[in-house]
């Protein structure tokens, strides 16, 4: 992992985020409130709620045999509005989430895995393309563009 990576949220917050995101009836606001009540800082809570669905979606997309090249980067804007392209390994939540996603994909629970994946913008993009009849063989999936997590989260460490 890059030494400029932000700290990993607590194990308790990570597990609570997975539990909340894995429930179909829970919306993002409810998950936010639960994580903040646990004592998570706002920026840690946002990272969990943004990155876990993306990590789970990457695990699923990789198993879909679509011939899609998975991304190795993501983008985030700094306070001046400059867009930065950063390696996915800068975000420890993504790496830990991907490991958990792969385990859940193979071992379950599948309902929770599916609920977390369905919150992903990357999976939504794949679904939209497939629903229009697009052939994704050889296509490259762009990494997520973070809208509410500033690039400074990854540049200042």
C-alpha cells in the first residue's frame, strides 16, 4: 500500500458498514447515522459507504466473464477543483473490501453480497450498458470518480 494512503477505519466501523450496506431495506442515510453513532468520523464513514460497494462490484464484475478490463485507478478532485487520478491501492477500504467481497462471493451470504453490489456506480454502468445490448468484450471500465471525498484524503499522507 502507498505510504500516502489514509488510515483504515476501525474494524468495528468496517463490520458495521458491511452489515448496514448488506441489508436491502437500509438506505445510505441510515447507514451514515449508524456509523456516526458508533463514533466514526464523517470522512471515515463516507469512505466506507463509497468504497465498499465499489469493491464488491469489482469482485462481481470480475466473475461475470464479460471480457471487461477492470480499473486500476480512481479520480478525485482537490479543493481547487483539479482532478487527480490515483491508484486504487491508495484506498485501504477498497483493498479490504475486495478481500471480503471475494470471500462472500464464494462462501456467502449471497443476499448481503448482492445488496452491497447493487449500491455501486460501477455495477450500475455495466448494467446500463448490458441493458442497451452493448458488447463489453475488450472494454475498459473506468475507475470511480469520487464526488464527496476530496483528493487531499489521498495526497496529504
